[in-house]
């Protein structure tokens, strides 16, 4: 499949050239489950003339990734740094993948000091945080005259990060889109330009709010039908050719045996953690309050994810485990 960048809410799809000037010095900060795989793909698709400098507070992750990259014998040169600031000193492009808003703020405060050489850098933040924090960081980058900051949260999970098939939701001004696109397409398959800086996160959180609610509703509907005596596969078959069809019913069904390979079939291990969904839902609710958007189902959904994330037989599992939390028939 040819990598593409799509323009949301426009009938025609615009494809930006990937031949824009390639920036050959990169810093990659944040090597968690997603960042580790993304950095690996980025480095492998660059040339030996390029350099990728790695940083994470987890030194074992840095050492492991550096060893893997060097053993592969392809792609950009690899170096490691002692801090996010040091990693960014010579970088033309700085990519960050961090857990929460406080981490993003802290990392960028450490980077944007008076000792950072002034340069027209491109900062790409792929973290899932609230749009308000993202906009504040973008302003701090602009005030420091260190380049431009864009938000590019992604969809596809660890599987997509490993396979290089992520979809990025990009928040950037028009002029910056062709500059950011080539780097993102080294780590994913599609870039959706959502509008100005901050809109990538708005789109991501709106999607995840809908997913959070659909997941609970699917669990309730499956449990209801099964308690009425319906076979779960037949019930899912009806839902998935009817108006109730959604990603949780079709791809990530919460009932064991309905969808081969779904987390429900392995005691809800793997997948998208219930605590991560709780985090994203909290971010969406906060952003909605800031925007003045009424969210009638938010409190009820938050209660479900908070409870599931703490209960012993649900915590640490895929978010479809809410089926177990609500007393679903197993």
C-alpha cells in the first residue's frame, strides 16, 4: 500500500510529495513500547549518512535498542545521549513519545534552555496528551525561536508500531505538513492532516472517547444477548451486519471465541491496556470541558474504566476486559 497523507473533511485526497528536503540528524526521546519500535523503524529506513540519537530514562531500553540497530547493520548511524537536551543539540528533527502531559512539559523544559544552539528544528510530539498542554509547548518552542512544534498522535498500537503501519493524526500549519510527512512515513503508513497545531490530538481524543463508550456498550450488548440465550458468534454476526457494528464488536469483541486472535481469547492479555483507556478518556473529558462540550456518558464511562483498572482480575489487561468487570458471562 502506498503511503499517503489525507486531508480530513475534504472530498478529494491530496498527496504531498515525500521528496521534500530530508533532515539528516534526528533525536528520538521516549523508548517505551511504542517509541522503541518507532525509533527502530525510523533508523532502519534512513541512510548511513543520517544519524539518530536516542534518549530514555530507562538506560536498559536505550542499550537494547542501540544493540539491535547496530546488529541489523542497516540504516542511520546510532548514538546515545545522557539527556533529552543533549540528544537535541545537533538535531534537525526531534521526535518525542512520552506517557503523560507532565512528561512532555518536563522534557521540553529540559530541552529549551539557553544553552541549546539556535536552529530551525522540527519537533514532532507523538504523545497522547491534552491539546492545551500541546499548544503551550508549541508556544514555548516558538518563543525560544528553536523551530516549529507539531502534534502527531498515532493509531495502530504496538502491532502497528512494530510493523510500521501506524496512522498519524497531524496537527500542523500548511507549510509544515510536507516537512513533517517524510519522517512520519518512515514510522507509519498514513498521515492524516487534521488542521493547525493541536488538532491532531483533538481528533485522536474524540476518536478514543467514542471507542471507550462503544467498548462498554458492546460488552453490555453481548452480555445481554447471551443471557437471553443467544450464541455469542451468531449475536456478533447480527451486530456486524447491522447498525450496531463498531470496532469493538467486529475486531476486538470482548467475548472469548468470537474473534480469533482478540485479547478475550487469551484472558485479555496484550492489546490496549484498560489503564491507558482510562488515561485517554480522562484527557478527552478534560479537553471537552475546556471546549465547553457536554459529554453525557463521560462520567459513567469513567467509572467503569476506573473500576476495571483497579480490580485484580481486570487490571493490566486489554480494555475489552470491561466485559468481565460488568459481570459478562464467560
